[in-house]
C-alpha cells in the first residue's frame, strides 16, 4: 500500500478546496468527490504540490473524497461545503 502525504483543506469549505500532495512518486493521482448518495460529482487530476480545486458548482452539504493513484485508494475522508 502506498504511503502518501495528502492534506485536504479547509474543512468546512465554500468555493475552493486545497489539496497538498507531498508524494511525487504517485502514478496519475486523482481526487474523486462523491455526494452522500455515493454519486461521483467531481474528478480532478492532481499534481505533486498544492492543487487548487474549484468547487463553486457543488451544492452545500457533506461529501466523501478519495485520492487514488495507480488504481489504488491512497487516502479518503469527508468534507462539508458551507
């Protein structure tokens, strides 16, 4: 299992999320954001370093997130949009 340093902030958020990825060796990392019903609402390709993610098109509420790389889930969690 890959050990990656992934920090998603702020939580709660409004129109922007920042994802810091400090593991340069990940293969094609992506962020996937799901609503409470489990529907995929956002997919964002990630780069090593700081990633700014525009979330202005999302409704307010609870979201589940996952960072995946090389077909494996690296880290996941929950965030709330205000």
